[in-house]
C-alpha cells in the first residue's frame, strides 16, 4: 500500500501549481456535483468515492463537505455491514480518518463498529481519542463507559481495594525473594502490583506478562509512575507463548500469579503453570537437592490450593436456573419440555457456557441454607508438575455426604483456600470478608428433590477440560440410590455395590435405552439464559401483563363489535374473520411468553420476536397445549429481513392493537434507543391501541455505601500497599454501577425513596431531558451513591416494580465522583438527565439563606 502521508518532492512548487489548475478545479466541481447526485439516488458507495477524491485533492473543502462526508460514510458503512463486507467497512473508516484524523464523530463511530465486532481494546482507543478531542461528547463518553466494563472488569477494583489479600501476597513474595528467589516472572500481571512487590523486596530481575492490551498499557504506566520502568520488563503476550531466551534471558526462580477465578481453574492456571515448569521456571526443589541452593530451584506462589464445597438450598439460585412455576400468567407449562439454564456440569459440553456461575452467597436475596457440612473436594500442588499434568486424567471421585438439614437441593457452592506458602493462605469462603465470589453449580432436576437428615448425597468431582466439575448425582436413602439426573448414561444400580458378574447383553440394552431417552430429552429440551429463566419464573410480572392485555383487548373488541349485536368470539382456538382480528407485536429481547398471553384472549393474532428455533418450538408446544390455534402465532423475525426493520405494520392495511417493548435491561439500565423505538411504535398503533409499558417512573434513594465505593474505584494508596495505582486504573471508573441487589447491599439509607424521572412511551409531549429533584436527608452521613429502580406502568392502574422480591431485573446505582457530607434535615438537589436512555445524576446540597432582622 503506498504511503499516502509521504511528502512529494518539490512540494511547494506542486502546491503552487495546483492553486491555479483549471483542470483540478473542474474535477473538484464535477465530483462534488456527482457526490450530491449520488446521495439523492442513495448510491452511498459511489458518493463516498467522489468525496474521497474531492477531499484528497482539495483539502480546503474539508469544512464545507464535512457533514455530508460523515453522512455518506455512515450510510455506506451500514450497507457494507448489512452484507458482511466488514474489511471494506474498516478500510473506508481508515480512509476517512486519513483525511479527517481529528473528527471525533468518525472516531466514535469507528469505535462502535469495532465494539460490535468484539474488538474491545481497539474500540476503547477510538472512544478515548474522541473524548480527548471533545471531553463533553456524550456518545463517546457513554461508549467509553460501556467498553470500560469489558476491558477492566469490576473485580479489579475490588481486588486492589482488598488490603488483606494484597498484604499476604506481598509478605509471601518478600519471604521467597529473601530466601534466594532473585528472578521473578509475574504471569497475568494486571496492574503490575505483584511484580512491583517482588522488585521492592529486592529481586534482581523481574519480568511480567499480560495478554490484555488495555491492562498491559496500564501496567506500563503504573510501573513507570512508581519509578520501576527500568527494573520490570513487561511483555504484551500470553505466558504460553513465552520462550527462553527470546522473551526472557533465562529461566526464573519464582513465578507469581493469581490467574484463578471463583472455580479456581477457569482462567487457565493449570495450563500456564505446566508450560512455565517446562519452559520458564527452574526445576522444582526435590528430595535429592532439598539442601541445595534456593536460587538454583524454582517455585510458584501460590504453592497450591484446597477446594471446598457444600450443598445448599437457595430460592434465588433455583429461579435463575430451572422452571419453578407450573402456571405462568394463566398458561399451563406442562408441555414446555425440559427448560433450564446453560450453566450445567452434567450437560453435553457444546450445550454449556461453562459448568458453573458465580455468586456472593452472603449477598443473595433471601439467603441460603446449608444442607451438608463443607467437604474437601480437591487439593492441588502447584509446585508439582506431575500432579498438574495428571489433573485432567484423574478418575472421577465420588463423595458421600451426610445430609444435616432438610431442604430442596438447588446447587453445590464451591470456594477454595489458596496456599501462598507453608504459612500463609487466602480463603474465598462465603463467610470471609473478601473480594471473591463463590462458584455455583446449579442442580437441574426437573422436579424438586427434598433432602432429609439421614440421607447421603453422592457428589461426583472431576477435572475435565481444565475445569473443576461438581455434580450431585444421587441420594442414598434407606440403602437405595435415587438418581437426580435422569439423562445420565452410567448404569443405574439400586445400591452402591458394583455387580460382580455383569451381563454384557443387558448392559448393551441399558445403554441403548439410555441413548433413546437422551435423544428424546434433547429434542424437547431448551436452554434459556439465567436472566430468561428468572423472567419465566416471575409470576407477578406475567399476571400483571395478562390483566393489562385482557383489559385492552376487551376494550378494543367492545369498540369493534359495538352496535353490531354480534357475540364476541373469545375462543383462542376459534375462527375469527381476518377483518375482526386484533394484532399484537411482542418485541421483547430473548425468550418471552407475552405473545401467548395476548393470544389466549381469543380473536388476537400475535407476533413473537423469539428468534431461536428451539425456543420457537417451546412456544408452539405451549400454544397447542393451551388451546391456542397455530394460525394465531407467528414469529416476526421470520418475516422481516433484519432487526432494524422490526417495527413496521403487520400488513399493508392493518395497524397494531398493542406493541410490547422491552424497556429495562436485566442489569438495571433503561434499554438503549427505547425512546426512539417508542416514537416509531406510536405511529404504528390503531386508534385506541397501546404500547406496553405506557410509562416508566424512576425511583431512587440517597445512600452511604463503602461497598459501592470499593467496587467502583481504587480508594487511594493504602489498600495498594503504597503503590501509586489508583490514578491509572480509575480512568476506567464508570459512574453507574449495574447488576446490583439493593435488598442485600451493605449501605445506610440517608433518605426516603423519591421519584427521580418519568419516561412516557405513549405521550411524547410529556417527556423532558433533565429534571431537578429535591430530597430531604433523614440521617447524617456521606452520600456516596444514588441507587435507582423502576415502577413500570403497563396502564394507568397496573404496574410492576424492578425492585420486587421476585423481580428478574437487578438494580443500578450512580456513584458520586466525591462523597457528599450531609446532616439530617438538609435538602439535596439532584440534577437528573436522560441522554439516549442513559441516566446521569449530579448532587449538591441546597443552600438555604437565613434573613436576619
């Protein structure tokens, strides 16, 4: 590719010649005219080429043509995106930025495309450049906040604020270095804190590696700011790709790492340590050389781990992973088949996202009940390479656990103790004051199973694919095994004693029978995301929608048949003339039953936005079993070309009786572009038609919460052992904290709940973009955050709350940049703004002026 930025020879003479070049002027003029004509004809690709030509040979037209050039670029990019010509799309943006390198709008748009394609590091760079050019650019700021959550996950803040954890690592590293480990490699360095601990302890050579580009650049900044840039060599690569001497000059005597997740092995620590022992570390201390020189041998911090688990009953876990309701909104769920979350240790590998999810048990709404005592599931020595290599080939271990408490078996909860050395360890247990969550292995039994004292729960522990796997497989009660997972294909003996004389023919028949059972279950099974399972189990939500739909449909039917003297057809399986049908569109995200709730009213044709084929099959089975004619249910995305065209008429002559919009994300934020969708939806309603919901009322409260502060930003030098880290990582602080459980948040309420904002989806004239709210302080303290939630009004009378006990939504909170000290009786002014569905809040104390006589 030619270097377009290279200067031509005799540049001055050529520029002087161009200024008076009639041919050039004619070309510029004709190209501008052609570009404008192409725009009128919606030929954006050709228009883009014409604008490129003009702006390359006549840079003085940049200001004049900038808006049209942007518009053309964005339209042409949309077309290229829609047909999958992604490389050409990015080529166009690069060409545009060569001409207008300081155009913050184009930079932001390029970042949006990169983010959608999964290039988060690169997207962040473009958003950051746009913000530097225009700090108050709201779209770039919101995009940067969004990508910051991906690039620097919130656990980084919690971990860096965990002084106890940091100090224990520091002490273990210091002890190792002082005992002779003079060369150190920090794998997955993050901000570089463990590598800096090693250098501070006196290590002669310190190396570090980091895969994330964002974290690598951040670590370089941190190390430089702490005066160690010449002492610590940081590599932007995976440790598995490192070699001696290409990346480090020789093998090191100490590896430090914390590449562990809540399930211990999920971040690849086993694979990285096996590679390190073979390629990067000195050989471990053996019995033969245990009195030899420490610096001639290698070791790892942490030295090993012990994994613990226990069986729990927890309604909050249950409702996120399996169907709990037999009826939802008046619909029988008997025919839905097997529905559960994709988090499963016993599912087929291609069906599962991973075998576990994570929760902080101490913060789960409703709490949990331990059904067994904690037990040791596994131990691992990170300084024994043979043990590491043999982990995935270990035989499946079966453990029998006495049941100590009656309750429904919902999950196995897992945590671990990380042994940093012989004396020091860290625990991630549910009772610890720690930055860690616990791993949750949900139980997907179709029917609830009550454990009783005297039972023994049989648990299998495995390590397939470098993941720790746990599953409750059976219960021993009165000498008999009761199998919990009916899809398992291992032989089903009625006791724990293996058959000494197996019959090969009988075993083959059993295996074939199991295979047939598995095939049928697989055909009727359907996976829903955890949030979709919680929505399906939210019976209050569905009952509210049924009542609101029933009311609207009855009103519209009454208008339709008024004066005709005809009896209304309320049979959902009955035949209704097409001219009398009402049309309802459900554009909810993901799996939704709301279309069936409307169809069950009779005389209503519904369109569902459910896209996945297995989920469509579930809706069809439910429709059939609940007496809803298959002619009254269609899948809207099978008719429209793409999601962009989702909001349109049901047919050329018809309008919608109701449009159901998905207004709140599971994380607790208003859905993006909600108000734009509502504006379009209003134009597609028949007279008397309705958008559900009709309005959303945002409520909030003033709180003091150190927990939210620790989860949002690093709090100074003290937790990070005096290292200057906070100014660098806090660049990725976002003002809105999401996925919050307000009911279990550690906080002090400093006010009553108050109405903050109203969004009206039916009446655009009543909306506004900012509002000032005054809230009276009821208790003295520091306002650190404003948690908020929603009352979602389906009509004037019927509403659902995102704060309810059975809500499938989480809450969110705006964390103030600086805590606000208040006294009881003070009035706090909140300036609440809504920009493109994003809420921001600024707070200050109202100054009351006292008039003196």
